């Protein structure tokens, strides 16, 4: 097989490979680097001897992502404050009206996946999100089928779920995002508490490089008070503070981006449950926010 043909095959799989690597690593930048490394290995391999190029590429990418994850987990243990994944932005060439909610790359799920061992994480992602059979996963992870089945089962137990499901539709997500933003701007405490699930959580990731809470904030009233005390004043004086807001689709749902003089300073991502907000995730780390660009 010539190089051009081999590259064509690889490019046809690039999207799924990046999606796989991102779900395992939680880093869009690393996912792209790992997939590029997989491409180099693919070009050096004997493609003609391969029964399934897709299976080979998925296996190599998974192994590379797991190797990265093992080292990244040590770094994340010393991370300052709550850790959130890098944002996964929607393809800008895709019209907004064609985007669909995708809970499999939500901040909420990726944060939960941090509870899992690398092997559990890979088994869960490959089976529950990519619909791989356990015998296929065994070949990728170099384990037997029964072992992979147990890994995925343990993963679901730790995550507290039996399957991945979208908790709202696009219209509801946009409506809730708008209602919450307007309530913060208006300083309506009761309205904010009503929008939030009683045991809602608020994660802020500053990474020691931006002001952020060092612990996860819990409870609707505590979260409402925080937004009214910290976020509301900036919205009230938005023009003087050179603040702008916009809705951008990332991590499988519409999110709110706050910019100061065109530079992104916070990216809010919402998790919904039965018409209420059960989780708010705020990216404040400038290293992660740079992926949104400057306007």
C-alpha cells in the first residue's frame, strides 16, 4: 500500500480516534498528539497484513492513551483545586442547528471517569460508549473477555449508572442556560435556588493560575450565594468591566463563555437532571481556556 492510500485510510478514522483518546485522557491537546503518534506507527506498519485497519488503529490509540493516563493521574493528584478536562469544542464547520447533545463527552461524565482505574476506564469507554464487544476489548487491552466484562461492570458501579443517557434535549439545555444566566444578572436568589437541584454541585478549575474555589461547592443555596456574590457584580457592570458573554457548543452541549476584553476568563458547562441544574463546571485555568481563542 502506498503512503497516500495509507494516509487516506488513517484520515477516515481520525475523528473517532481523537474522540477515543480524549475520553480516556480528558485532554484535547494530548488526544491530538497521541493520534498523530498513532498515525506514524500506522505508516511504519505492514498495512497489507492487517485484517482490520480500524481495529489496529483503535488498539494502538487506546494503548498510547492509557500510557499517557497513567502518568497524568500522578500529576492530577497534585493539581491545585478541582480538576476539569480540557474543553472539547464542536466542529466549527457544523451548523449550530445540527449539533446534538452528547453526554459521552460531558464534563460531568469525564470527572466521574477520574474515579476509575485506567483499565476500567478503557473497558467502560470501549464497551458502553463505542459499543465494542468484550472479546474485542480483550484483544485491545490484552486481557481475556471475562476480565474486561468485570472491569466494565466495576466501572458502572463506581459511576453509579448502568448506561449513558442524555438527561435533556437541546431546547431544554438552552432554556436552562438562558434562565440561569438571566437570574444571575438580575440578582434573583430565589430564582437561582429554584433552577438548581437541592444537592447540586459547582466545580471550578483554576489550576492555581486563576482565582477559583479549592473545593467543590455543594447545595443550591450555597451555589446561588456564590454566583450572586462573585459573578453578579461583574455582569451588572459588564460594559465597564469589558465583559461579554456568548454561547458556544463544547463537550457535547451549549456552554456559556465569559470574556474580558475578548479574552476568555470563564467557561461554564451545565449538567441537567429532570428540568433542574445538578452540576455546574467552570473552567478558569487559562491554559485550558486558550482553546476558545481570543475575539
